[in-house]
């Protein structure tokens, strides 16, 4: 009997470990709810709710293949090896199959499980699945992990020209095993249920993930490059949460994009090329996680930036978290996050740079808050994005490049449609007033909206000074 240990791969289609297990004989699936570990990782309640809903959908799909889905709690990952050993003994399992996960704790967990299983003569097979390229296979000429995305992308393109990752066949229906599936939990300790409104925004299941992918490719992919930066428009794929949970695979995304672009990923539709680059950014940050494990330890990718003089400003941090900074584009973006578990990617950069540059608050505060609220929270991408904005990470924005929230607002939400969607108290303002109501001759006295918590010009100068001081201390000036 083969065992497939499911983690962030909640699908039956194009699932490498599932296909491998099924090809070797009768198989059974197991999932280990780990609420204490999830809390330690700051996973959002809406994200855990989304995982459990997708697990229920997956259970039905596995049932149609006569593959039982068992639930075995392992509150912390260091308990996983004992839980799996007991299950393997109970079911006379000869081999366990997993899809690789990345990050310090994930790697340590899988190494401990593999050692424990092999000590009992049980095989452990780990498969590449959530990435197009195995970490360690895309390296510089000197054998190091890339630190610059454009160089990483070039090597990936060369590899794709010669070897395009194939889609994995869905297992055929197996003979009944006589093993009954377990009920799927709808909630776990320490995590509240998502609201019905939020659940309606993020339906579970592979059919929904595929529908979103197909709709995006058919209706929006060609225009992606020109539309993706405008938060009031439906210009993005809305599948990030499904990628993080493994309800859809990056291979499925890549093949769908290539099919729409006559097999091209460097020419043809500019929108397609741009979107494939976004898939490779996701890949890049996962490779960084493996190649530079310090980023899994709340450390800056650029060690010298650990000496930055971040401000302790709890009231300003709280205003940022509660969407009451007095800057409409910042507050609208934060309300979108708080209510939907998601934020438009352009705005993720804008609010992150506002926190780390205009408020000069440590990027780790923002990184953690995002993880606690994002339905698509992913350590690699979230850390990579925050460190990019804070100019502490790999391939970062230069420290002297600081987004101006007002100009970003006027450029990407010119009519104020996004702002008014999330800040209805500003609905009566015109397109000029809505971006900065408190500078319009005392207009804020007539609307229920706070004045800015910071002067953009002065705070920009303060950030430049802090980074310049760091450069001087490092001897780079």
C-alpha cells in the first residue's frame, strides 16, 4: 500500500506525488492538520478556512477514485514523524510520497520524517511539484543561487526552450481498498471561520481554480501588461490563493498561457510574456528561500541592512494596520486586505513602501501582519515582496526610490473608483479631491476621514537620511 501525504497540493489533476503513488499500487491519502504550527507561522484564519474547504472538495474527488482520505492531527510538525509511523504500521504502508515544500521548518520536518520512515524500512519519495525547476538546479556559473531576477529568468527561459515541464496524468480509479475516509474538519483550534461574504469571494475546489484560470487566459491575458497595475479593473488572475494551496499547479498555469500564445513565452502576446514572468518571480523567491535560509529566520537578505535605524512608532503602526493613515490609497488597500484576505499586487508594494520608508517602521512588522490576514499568504513571496519594498532584499528597489502614495493613487486609480469602493465616506468627492481630501482647503472637516499621520515630503527625507547613514557606516558613500 502506498501513502500520499498531502500538504500544499490539494488537487487530483497534475499532482506529481499522487500520480507516482497511484502508479505503484493501491494508495491512500492522509492530511495532518497542524494548528499550533500554523499559528507559529502566522497563517491567516481565512487561509486555513480556505485550505479546509479545499480539502473537503479534494476528499470528494479522491473518493471518486476510490482513494480514501484520512485525517491525522499533528498540532506541531515535530510530531509528524510519529503520527505517520503509526499510520504506516496500521495500514502496512510500504512507501510514502510527498510533494516538496520549501522553508526552514518544512525542510527540517521532511528530513525527520524521511529518517524515521527509513528506519522502519519504509520508503520516502519526495517529488518536485509546486515549482517548475528544482531549487539548486538553476545556478550561476560559479554554482551559487541567483540574487538578481533578470539573470535567473534568462536561465529559466533557456531551460524551458529545451525541456518544458509536462503535465502529470490524473490517476485512474483504483479498486476499493475497504478503508473508510475520515470526516474533513470544518474548523481547527485557534482559527475562526471565514465570513460567508469572504467565502463567496473564494470558492473552493479545482473546478473553480480552473474556471478562474481559463477566464483569465481567455478574457484578460492579452491585456495583462497594461491592466495589471489598476486596482479598480479586473486585470489580474485572482488565482494566487489557489496556487498557494496547490489547488492549481504552476505547470497548469504555464501550459494554459503557452497554449494561448502559440507556444511562445518570450514573444507574441506582451500580456502573456508579462504573466509568465510573474510565475517566474514566484519561482525565484522560492529558490531564494532555499538558497539563503536566513530569510526564513526573520533576517534581512542584505545583512548590512540589519543596522537600519527603524523607528518604534506603535501608534503609527496601528493606524496603518487599521486603515486610518489619512492617505486614501493606503487605507483603501488595507481595507481590501482586512475584508477580503487579498490585496492588489501594485498596492502591496505601495503600502509596504509607505510603512518601511514614510513611516520608517521595520519591514518585519508589515510582513507578519500580511501573513496574518492574507488568504494567499506565502512565506517566500511575502518575504520577497516586503524586502524588495524595504530595500533590504534580493534584487530590491534602490533605497532612494520611494513611491509617493499620492502620485501612485493619481496614476493607477485616476477616477478614485478603487478608493471609493473601499472608503465610501469619500464617495461625494470629485476625482481631484478623493486622492488627498485633507489638502483641499479643509475639506476633511466635512467628511469622516482622518488627516494624514505623516508628511510625505518630510518622511521621505527622513528615510533617505536613514539609508544614507547606513551607506556611510558601510563605507559605500
